[in-house]
C-alpha cells in the first residue's frame, strides 16, 4: 500500500508498505526497526516480541515518546505484560497491533506532530 501525506515538520515519513517491507523516507526496511520522534534505528537488536523482555523498556522509552505503537506482523500479538506495565508507569501508552494498522496509526499521530514511536517486527 502506498501512503501519501503532508510531511511538513516531520523527519520521517512512511511512504509505503507491504507484508515484507516498509518504506521510510527513501529507505526500504525489511527487518525489525524502531522509529522514534528523533531517529530511525534499523538494528534495534530484536527479532521477536519476546526479545522485549530483556531491554524493551529502555528501547521503547528512547527519545521520550507519548505513545509507542508496536507492529506485530500480519496479525496482532501481545508483547510481555511487564513491558507494557513499565511504560504505563512512566505515563507512556503502548499499543500492539498488526503492522498495517500500526503504520496507518503512526502516520496519523505523526501528522499531528505527536511524539510517537513505532516498533515494527516482521
């Protein structure tokens, strides 16, 4: 799917996606990545949701987001409850959803200039 939106004020824009990749700006990403309000990390050090147990809180709180969206592939899967609880204690919302929904939601929130982070795990 191709997304088009006004990108004023945003460093990172999702240009398109499929089940196997996401296009961020002019870069095609085919492996897990973390997109924060400040940076694109193409090697976040995880390949599965369970990897969040080890360093998920530190990773997901990077650059002080208001909300974190986690794209979990073709279907929604839940991450470790301890990670969700830790973020909520910090006042940061976290939502797990299928990747397509996470990308669409990210696009809307980022267009409102909200401090949103996006973790995608294919």
